[in-house]
């Protein structure tokens, strides 16, 4: 699963391609749900990783 900079690069290269493939009015209807899904996925995984993290114990 891409996270961090690789996910940002994916959006940065995907949006211009979507602009070529789809009509201008359709781009928002196609891209917005994908961006919202990506954002929700990041939030859920951030919470899950915090809950499953093992506390660090020195020594």
C-alpha cells in the first residue's frame, strides 16, 4: 500500500492523466471519491497502527 510521498506522487501523476482521458466536468466526479477514499484509508491505518504498536522499553 502506498503511503507518504509515494501516494502523493501517484496523485501528482494521475491527475493530469485524468484530465486528458476525461471531460473537465467529469474529472471532479471521478477524482473526488478516490481522494476521499485515500484520505479515509490513511486515517484508519494511522489509528490501527497506533493501537497495534508495541511500546518501546529500553534495556
